[in-house]
C-alpha cells in the first residue's frame, strides 16, 4: 500500500495524468517521490519519470500542455525538464535495464525498491544531495550496503564500486541544503554517521 501522506494530492494527480497518456506507458516513477510513496519516510514533491521514450520533445510538450499549465525549463533527446502546475517534472529517455517489474498501485507505475536503491547510489556519484543521502540512510534499513552495491553493478554495467564508496563519504555539497520534512525524527548528523560507519564496515 502506498504511503499517501508523503506526497501531496496535486503531485499524485499529475503522476496519474501523465502516466495515463498512452504514449507515456513506458514511464516509471523513480527518485525520492517513488521512495517516499513506498516507505513514507519524508515529504517529496518533484516528479521523476524514466523509461524508454523515443519521442520528440515537441510531442511531449504538446501532451503535457493538455494536462496543465506548463513551463519548459530544458529539452533534449534524453532529459526534458518542466514545471507542470508549478511542480517540477523530469521526463527522461532512460537506456538502462530495470532490475524488477514495476509496482503498479492505484494507477501509479513505480520502479521497484531494488531499482531505486541502485539509482540512488548512481545519483550520489554525480553530486549527492541531502535528500539522496537521507534516502540512502533509510534504504540501508531495508537492504545491506553489499546488496545495494550488487544491485547498482547489475543495473549499471559500467558502474564503479570504488567511486560509490568514496562518494558515500563526501557530504560537502549537501551540507548547506535544507532538511526535507521528515515523518520520523531524523538528524543530519545521524544520517552521515550511519553512512560513514556502514562504509567503514564494508
């Protein structure tokens, strides 16, 4: 059952509206909003939809304009970024394999927890946000670091385990970012210490 407390009704409505477009059927909800709906640890607003989607950006724009008030931020063959009814929406033509079948609940198609774990490790190798580290902290309550790294390497054949482990100890970029609204009392210092301890024990 999805944790509806974690995501506003407006965001949920937009996810359902976008995923109901036949040409967008390959899109799966990923990112923090996916994880928040699955485990209910924090509030999340942004919509990240990934899947094999070989459509012109102009076609995507046309379809989204039918759903709501659209502001285009950037368009490309791979990544399209918008604000739809003032909510940030990323639509990504995603080449990587999915580790598990999607979870389909209440007309929402979500990538599996295993896929999200792998994608979160990939995200922190680029630039780890505070939300990413918090998500990893909560994922570590469900999966071991070894399990998460195996999933990461299964999903990303060119993945670099050493880079992930190094990135898990680099918090500088995240320090100045605000804490998201948490449903469970969570201190940033606790998040960092738990991740550092887990890496040191690996």
